[in-house]
C-alpha cells in the first residue's frame, strides 16, 4: 500500500508541475511566429545568380543563441549549401527579430535552429507571387547596418506609395478591406493593432500582433498591410529600417469611417 501511495503521489506532482510549467514558460520564437517567418522568407529571398544558373539547391541550417534582451549571438552555419547561398541565408537572418524563451516568468538564453530551404522551383513561385526577382530601392543610398530606427530619430518618415498623390492611407483601407464573413456573422468588431518594420527596399517585415481580435479580423489586417509598398524612412540622407505600427478598426455599424493608421513611437 505505501508503495502504491507514493507512486500516486509522484504522478500527481508530475501532472501539477507539468501544468504549471506550461503556463509560466514559453520557447523562443520569431516575431509573428512560424507563419510570418515563412512569409518573410518568401518575400525577402534573393536567390544567388550563380547558384540559380547552376541549379545549386539545398537547406541552410543556422544555429544561434537568442539572448534575454532579444539579441542573438553565437551564430553558426550548422549545415552549408554553398558560400553564396549561405551568405544569403545569413543576410535574411540578420533582418529577423526574436522573442526570448521564458522560464519561471523570466527571459532566459536559449539555442534556436533556423532552417532555410533553397529550392529553385519554390523560389520561382515566390517571384511570381511577389512580382519581382530583385529589390528596387525607391530611395538611395541605403543604410546597411540593419539598425531599426524610431520615427522621432528620422529626418523623413516612411509613407505608403500610391499612384495617385491625393489617394490616402485611409482611402486604401476602405477600398481594399474585406470584412471577414466569420466576424460579420458573429458581430465581431474592434481594433487590430500591428507593429512592423519597413525595410530599406520599402517592403514590410517582422509583423507583430499588438492587439488581436477574432473572426478573421487580425488576418485581414495583416493581408492589407502586406499589400502596401512604402517609401522607407530617411536618416542622414540614407534609407533606413523603421519601426511602425497601425490600428485598423472593424466596425459593423459604419465600416467606412472607422479605419485609421497610427505610427509607432517605440524602438524595437
């Protein structure tokens, strides 16, 4: 009987501790999670011309440490494909932002493995979806430091590029938003807040959901954000990476008057 009692006690403590562990701990992750990481790679990858012409393919595996302050260290190419492809994998990696692992409600350093697949067929699909094979920089020269600037530190703030100069950001949202059917049927309304980085080429990366609402509204806000092309921020006469954020209001009563943009003021 004592033996059975202790076995049951150990099992009970294991279940309790496992439940508590899952509640107060979380692994390290990329901003926006795996889905946003996949989308980032599809938009950012520029397949090296030599490797493309010579049909060189493979998977680059990077290992590194995500520190408690969200920086990374100890970068290592665990699996290499070729010097050119490895360089492109590292270039993309340096543009990513990370969320550290948490243990006992405290950020801790942890190892992370990032796999980037270089497949020519897949890359051509990326190019078809995004309509470009190489970046066109709307403002030059560009800053290559990868520093992300706060709006207050810029000489010129980023702005969305539209063909019609009189066309506004709010006009774009009103013309392109598709109120999600699920949200409509469930009478869901509210405001989605997204933060993101505008890259030197005017594309968007590192989307992070600051305020989530259900019914497909958050996904629709991200879709809208990804449709935009931006003029990058300028600092010291160079195009730089900039942190931005915006709110998109979903209002069933008056959809045409409740969309607004909001530029972020905190440095990543």
